[in-house]
């Protein structure tokens, strides 16, 4: 092949370049109208009432935890097969992180195992749960809500892999990741290899007005120009310059340049998800009987940030493909086995499904701009390895 084939790659078009250029020659590089425009467009895409753009996906998780009231001494549950931020965001708030093993077919949190964990502890022991739409496979939050409601727990969905994904609920409605029909908040990432690239960036979607207001304050130092208290000055003495810091917040803003790029990319989001599913179907149809793949359900749409296979020859296949300029990746090393998390008592053997998954997982090239020729080459080389 003329060029190397990575596991993921951003796709920047002339429309993207023009959108960023328009901002660069405008009056606002940050805190201007492009951010609000992106937020409105993203809310429409995922069927959410509100969206809050922030500087990256990790920040989105952290601010969401804060808005949901997570504090020191609280406990949160997530999956061990995820990027570190899904657990770290709770630690930033002083909370403890617990894990639930994965379903070996879907690779997302096993909700039956979650039931067992909750039943083993008194009501109120856990504050919330952070399910992850790993690879783009949507966690069924309707089922999850039925489980956690009796324990008074919130749901913060990590959908960094899953803009455009949906599952079908018991009413027959397609529930999109970020829609928050059953979750309290959902977060997304706009890292370059994700569906929508901003360079860096993140989004939090909410339907609750109070959560939206709290998130908006947390994003901007706790500073606002609306709903002012005028505790130190009279309203009549203050002009349009006046603002108040009403809570302790952070500087987690997205720039207008990033927002413009994100909204331009969002215009191609549906097309991108469709292409990712074409790629997944090609792998499924042409790798029959070679490695094991993620289970596919007909009542849901996997947004396919990743396409993961499992093979007992993972290291050999990984090395072989590199010699052919095919650069696969491994997602993820189980979070509970990271050296940092060992201080909390987690150890090998705690979550056998996650650990078995990691020992064999390999992410194949998955991005909309991969050509049919490149895709065929990847499959050809995998077959060659197994032959």
C-alpha cells in the first residue's frame, strides 16, 4: 500500500478548513457565537434539550460528576474496560471507584453483575454509575435505570465512542446516546480519532435545566451575567460590564475555532456512522471463522468508534500487521489493573471477563475515510496471517 493504515484517523475537508478560517478572521476566537451554535446543533443531533461544550472528554466527565453532587467519600461504579478518565473523574471529586465486569459478548458492563453488586451493599452505598458505550455499542440505559432507581443512584453515560448510536427501548423508540431519556447526563469526546474531531474537546448533554445551569457555571469559573444576586452593589449602580462569581468553577471552555470545526464535522456525522457500519459489516462478512468479534444486536446501532476482534495470537498478529504498515491498537488495559488503582485493593482475578477480553483484544482500522482498497488489504493480510 502507498500509505500506512492506522486504527483511526481524522478526516479534514475543505468545508472544515473554511469553517475554521471564518472564525480566525472574525472578532471572536473564543467565547463567541460558534460555541453556542455547535451546542445547538449537537443537541439536535442526539435529541437532547441542552448541550455544554467543554475543553475535552475528561473535563466533561469531571464537571458532570461535580454537577451530580459527587463528593469525597461517595462511591461510583464503572467498567474496567474503558479509558482511565471514566474512573479518574470520580477520583477527582474525592469519591471511590468500584468496577463491574463486562459481558463477554458485548464488552460493555454486565447489568446482571451490577445487580449482584448492588444487592451486596446497603441502599445508599453507591451514589451513581458510569456505564461506557465501549466501541460505540450503546448500553441499554432503560434496563440500567430499572436496576439503579431503587437504590437512588444517578446515571452518567460515557458515550465518547458512540455519537449516533442507539438502542430500542420497550416502547419501540430508538434511544440515542446523549438523548438522556433514561440517563441523567451523557458525555462525549472530540479527540481526533473520534467521530467528530475538534483537536480536543468534549460535550455534556442534559435535559434537566438545573444540571445545565450548574454545568454552565462550572465551565466558566462559576461566573455568570444572568440571575445576578447584587449582594454587594445595587442593580441601579451597575452597567453591562457587571458579572458575579457565584460558585467555584473552572476554566474548561471550548474555543470558537474548535467549535466551528466540530459543527462542520457534525454535518457529516450520520454519513460517518453509516460508513463505519459498512466497514464493520465488511469485517464480519470476510473474517468469518478467523477471530472472535463483538456481538451484534439487531435492535441497536453500534456507532463503531472501534472494531475489536479477539485472538489468542494477538501479539503475533499485531506484529505481523505492523510489517505490512497496518497499525492496529489495543483498547483497553483493564483499569483496575493499572498500578495506580492497585492502591485501592484491586488485583488480577477480580474481573475475569475483562481480563480475558484484554488478553485477546485487537482494534482493527476503523475510520470513514479508509478506502475499499485499504480495507480489502487489511482483511487479506489477516487471512494471510491465519493461513
